[in-house]
C-alpha cells in the first residue's frame, strides 16, 4: 500500500519506519532541514534506540524514502497519516494545533483523487471533528479527503517496540465515512490486526478522549504513588513494600509505582493540562481541579529535590552539586519538560554551582543552558562535589561502582531521586544514600 506520513518527528519517524517495516511503500514528509538531512542520510534525527537501524534497513529495501515536497508527498499516497507536533501554547493552557490545520490544508488542496487522511497527532478533545470540516472546506470540487483520527500511544525509549507491537489501535471518524475509512485503515494495519491487536472504531470525540484519558490516568498513578511516599516518610512506613503490594494487585498493576522525581516529557504534561483546560470549558470543574492537582503534585517533587539539597548542604550558595541525568527519562535524547534538568536549573538559580552529566543530551544541555557546567563523565561530575544527585535513572548510573568515586568526594552524600541505586552497595562504599525527601536528621548545615 502507498502511504505518506506528514511529520517525521518523535512520533512520525518511528511510525513511518514501522509502516515500511511491515511491508508498505512509504514516503515520510518533513520540512525541518536538519531532520530531513539526517533521515535522507539514513539516520534518526534524535536519540531513540533502534530507529536508525530500521531506517537503513527499509531505505535499502526500497520501501522508504523522505522528502520535504508536499507535491511529491501528496502524489505518492493513497493513505495519509498526519504526525505533526502539537506543543503546549505559551500561556500553558492547551495545545497549539496550528501545524495540524496547516498540514491538512497543504494535503487537501493538492488532491486530485479521493484519499483517506488519518491524524496521529495528539489534539485536545473535540479537535478532530473540526479538522474534518477544515479538510472538506479546502479540498478541490469533486474530490474527497475522508478523515479519521487514530491517537498515538507510543512510548519514548521504546518507540519501535510500541509502534510495531501496539497494545491497541483506536480509530475515530464520522458515521457517514466510517465504512470507507475503516476499510482503508484495516488494509494499512493488517499486519498488526493479524497479530491479534484490538481495533476500536468510534467517533472523533471518543477517539480524542482515549488518548487524553490514558495519559491522565498514567500521570495520576505516578502522582498518587508520590503522595503515598509522602505518607510513608511521615509515618515511617516502608514505601518499597507498599509499592510492591500495590503492584501485585491485578486491578492496579506495577507499572509507574516507583516514587521519585515524577514525570516529564513532551506528552504527559501538555496532555493533562489540555485535558484540564477542556474540562473547565465544558463545565466539568471537578475533573479540571483533579487533573490540575495531579500536575501540581508532580511539579512539587522538583521543589522537594531542591529543598532536600538545601537540607543536606545548609546553604546552596557556592555549593558544588553534581547532577547525574538531564533527559526526562532514560534511553532518549529528549529534555522536553525534563524534571532532572528543571531541578538543575533551580539549583543554579539558588546559587549552587551545578555540574551535570547525561549519557545522551550533554551537547543539547550545554547549548541551551550555558550557565550549567556540562562534563563528559559521571565520575567527572561527582569529583570534588559537595553533593551528588541522581535525577534520571540511566542504567549507567546503576552499574557504576560507588567505591570508585569515594576517594574523590567529600562529604559523600547521594540523593537518589529515582531509586535506581543499590543503597547497601553505596553505603558500604562510604556514602550516605538518601531517597528523595528522606532527609537524615544528622545531616545539617555546612559542608
């Protein structure tokens, strides 16, 4: 099947490559010159495991190519997927869907034949229906662009795995177009459906809400476990046992039940804020307040990390703090709404000298935050520091031998904000190992 994907960013690139991997003839359309150059050179334009290998494999097989020409992209496809970014608006209220509308118009006005266009971009609830009306307005007479919307459930660091083996597929469309849109979508998704993936076909608004609800629930789960961690600190309860018990409950499940610095990235924050904003517009004020509180709980963990550092050091002014981790999660080169980077910036603003190391985003951090000192190794960041903070749970940090650092750090205190270190191993190496917010009374002011 000839498929065009418009937008080859963090969502569009894995999706484009996955469609080629299952056998389709795919053109990826990207207007960012740097990203396009990387893709045409057979490289993923961002740090994401496995994507480059899949790009090269499918380009070499003749199933995949990339362009910045809308004319070429539109001429190719019998089915279009739209995967352009929908960033949070500067006022913080909801998403900016300008690129979605622009993409639909660029495709629709060039059509000379009937096609199906399925949106993958995350949009506020109610947006997909408006985009269908927009497509109808700009499509040439006698030609139809039948619109569907299929929210993405991709997970960064696992993008190829979650795209090639999706947990479910959701398709929203209008009742009058449902049969035609579903038939084309089923052809495109046949390899997934044959593997047993469930397809839920519904209306536009319900499809929008499946993504909003999924991200809101995940955000709530992570914020909830951090609230439970607060109670454990207040009462002396063992959070590890509480988390384990919750995870063993089949109604709850274990994913996301490790307390720590909280969530970040380009999706959860903007999606939950857009959901809250839309709920407020619709008069669902309890929903809006609830989701806003989930967001507040998450953000409060960042302030807690700075307060913990201040409790250890007594005064952050002129203290040297080593920070391990800047990406919002391990395995990706992405600092979008990164809790780790936010804490590092807050520490700097409080007067600390921050030395930061991340296995993936050092160059990006150095370019965007020249006020932070970026170093080439984890050991280099920790050497001579007054405090070490682990803010992203890269496997490299878990594997590192703390004894190798001991001679170069005095005093030796590590705040493990992601619970990724072995406490016994670090303590045996002479370190004071502390979980986020669990401040030892014996630690006082002074360094």
